[in-house]
C-alpha cells in the first residue's frame, strides 16, 4: 500500500495567475461597490469561471480577506525589493510612499472589510506585525548606513503616517501624507 504524500503540491502557474487576477478585480469591485459586489461579475471580469473563483475563495469573506492580505503581502515584498535595489534612505522613502497608497486603499475597502465575520480587527492584527517588520528592517538598514539618527523608532514613522490618514478626512490627505514622508525623512537625519 502506497503512503499518501505529505508534501503539498505547488499551485500551477496559471492557477496563481488566476488567483492574482481575481484579487485585482475584486479589490476594484469592492472599492466601487462595497462588500456586496457580485462575485459572478468579479469572476467574469477576471476572465475565469465562477467555479475557479470559488475554488480559490469559497466564501465572500475569504475573498475580502484575500484582497486585504494580498495588499499587505505586496507591501512587505516591496520592502525587501527596495532594500535590494535602492540605497537605504531611498528604500525607506519609497516604501513609506507606498505605505501611504496602502493606507488610502485600506480606507476605500474598509466598508467591505467591516462586513467580514468577526470584523476587520483580526485581519489588522496579523498585518500590523508584517508592516512593522518591514519598516523595522528598512529603518535598521538606514541607521546602519548612517542615514538616520540612532534614536529613531520605526514605529514613530508609522504612527505619523497613520495619524495623517486619520486626521485628514479631505480628498487631499494623501497628498499631504506624501509631503509628510519627505518631512519625516529630513527630520530623521542625524544631527550634525
């Protein structure tokens, strides 16, 4: 008798592509129409059948959670990519600008996230650790290079950008937060 394999098969490339396309289309649909966007329409716009959508995301909540987690994963992956391709300070700045865009997207999709059973707080808990880890590493790298002052706490940068998003309820808060990134970077340079 042959033992069942304990290693999970890697998803096929086309399955991964379908999943990514579903998440992109779902994010846009939830942004425009809220949590009640048609799942059949999402599948159609993604160029997949309803069965494919439900195979990846058996429930509406799982799709909404998938969209949110995908955005967090993109943000974390960008930190690593920026660290590999940019100077420490450029990487931190680029990532912080991307964080502003992430926060804006999160505000737009928040009504859909609020519909998830148990509310969005458990989703936010997991993302907090991922986001904190990404900025911690970027700040550590910039401190090590001498680009940032040694007493800077990465959480202060997060707090400032998240605070700007909560204070600024107008349409221009994102512009203001993007300017704030440069102000925070300038103010975080070592005192000479």
